[in-house]
């Protein structure tokens, strides 16, 4: 009974981590990443017209890189959670 309860708890934790990861990926893909790309594009255009300095463009690029890095980390964690779910349910050995 203890082993069953422990396995159930581990499965619940992995399922929660997976669901959280999927929601974070959705937010990153559909909101934060497009916003960062638009900011980067706007800063490049403003640099070309002389209304902002190069530091603004670099900062926009840095923010875009940070979001892409966060997305990759979240995808990794989500895939690991899915692998754990499959292991606990016997689908993956």
C-alpha cells in the first residue's frame, strides 16, 4: 500500500510538472516570444531612423535570447516530466 501511494504521489507530481510546463510553453510561444521579437524589430527600425541608440537594440536582442533560452529550458523540463510519467505508467523502460 505504501509503494502504491508513493507511486501515485510521484505520478501526480510528474503530471503537475508536465501540465505546468505545457502552460508555460504556451505562454512563451504565443505571448512573450512574439512580443520580444516585435520589440527587437522595432528597436532595429528605430536605430535605422536614428531615434534610439545601439544599446537599445542590444537590450532587445538580449531579452529575446533570454526568452528563447527559457523556452528551451522549459521544453526540456516538460519532456523530462513526460518521460517520468511514461516510466511510472510502464510505457517507457
